[in-house]
């Protein structure tokens, strides 16, 4: 059986799993990042991500430089 069928999960399932570790990431954010990077599988409207794809999403997020904060005047 393939990795996708054994370990692939929906963005909603990943969100629940991350929340159990104290990290709140909404499913919508996971979907948006997955589409932007191409790190997902899709069948019709079903989106699945493997653990390796989730790791790449996290790595890509940490590579992006943060924008400097603007002071309020």
C-alpha cells in the first residue's frame, strides 16, 4: 500500500493532530500553503497531505523572512 493511502491526511486532520501538540494551525492555512507550494494530492475536492509534505510546508514557512514591524505614529 502506498504512503499516501497509509499516512495521507486532510488539512482538517492535520490541524487536529497539531492542536494536540499545542500548535493551532487552521485547516484553511494548511490548504493555502499547500496550494501555494504544490505540496498536496487532490482527488476531486479531497486534498490529502503526507507527513513529508507537511514537513516541507513547515520548512518553507520558516525560510520566509518576517516583515519588519511598523511603528504606529
